[in-house]
C-alpha cells in the first residue's frame, strides 16, 4: 500500500493546481463522459470492475450524474464514450472486458437514462483513446463533428480512468485542437472529482503478475499529465 506520506510527497513534487469552473449558457460547453460503464464502475461487473465498493469511483459516478443532469436540463451537448470490445479482439495488456452487447459495456444504472436524451451522443469505442475510437471507416470523426456541429468552445471531461482513457482522449483532443481540427474549441478541462481510476496495489499485482496501479497515486499522475499536456484541471464545477 502506498503510504499517505508518499502521496503527499508526490503531490508536493508534482503539484496540480486546480481552479473552479462556473458553467453558464454563455460559453458553449460540452460534457464528455468517458467510459462510465458497468465494466469499470459497478462492483463485480467483470474483470476490470471494482471487487468492492470504491469511494473514488462512486464519487465520480455521483458527480458525473450531477453534471449530466444539469447539461440535459439545459439541452447542452453531452458526448459519452462506452468502452465496447469484440469478444475475439483482446486489448493488451488488459483481460477481456466490456464485451459489446453485454451489460459491462452499458452505462452504469444511474446514467442509463442518458440513452434517451436527445442532446446526448453515445459512442462505442474499441480502443483506449476515444478520439481515435471516434474515427469512422470513411475517415470522418464523430467527436470532431460533434464539436463543430455544436460550435463547442469548452469541453469538460469526466470519467474513468483518469490516467488511461481520460488522459489519452484529453491528449489527442489537445493535439487535434492545436492542429486546427477542432475549431472553435478553445479549452479542454478535466474535472478531478468526476474522474477516477482503478486500484491494483503493488503487493496484489506481484501475486497475479500484473502491472501495479495504486489508485490515489495514479489518479494524481493522470491529472498531472493532463495539465502538463495543456488541459485545465478543476476541482469544483458550479452552474
Ligand atoms: Zn477497453
């Protein structure tokens, strides 16, 4: 187990300053929800789901629900990625997870109502990076089209895992923005309390020959890397 002293030291050496965000209808803001599906969030729902109730993950779901509710009440645009894999195509180095058509690749129960909201775009993706997962066979990109169609200036990114799917998507969106593919997008903002990652402490990983992934530490590293790459990180979102 990583001691709290180690985490404090890491936070001191790799500080992530976090601002507050006030969302109003004045600046066109889109909510991007990354993989808040059963296979990553619901206890016992598969190989990559938590094995017991997890405070960071349940807090992330609660905050995602709060934001999604306000966005839908206002008919503001929401884009939700659903990790979704063909059973015969594994995603190394992960065990089989979120197989298409199973409950694992469905939104968590608290968010399933989003499937019926007209302002919500759902996108199944079979890779870690949702930006790449949005590319269609003809080369078009569903996420890019969503930004342009809705004239989005700010994306607010939430979901799981802070340091994997959220981070990869954020990095790609920033590069695409910098190359002029996402006009009029200006800001990519990560909301820390609506992000979470999984917990695989080093002593457990050793026993199963897995890659260690201590939750609190890797959540912080994910936020740090997002900030390092040019995203804003906020610890509060109000409306
Ligand atoms: Zn996956």
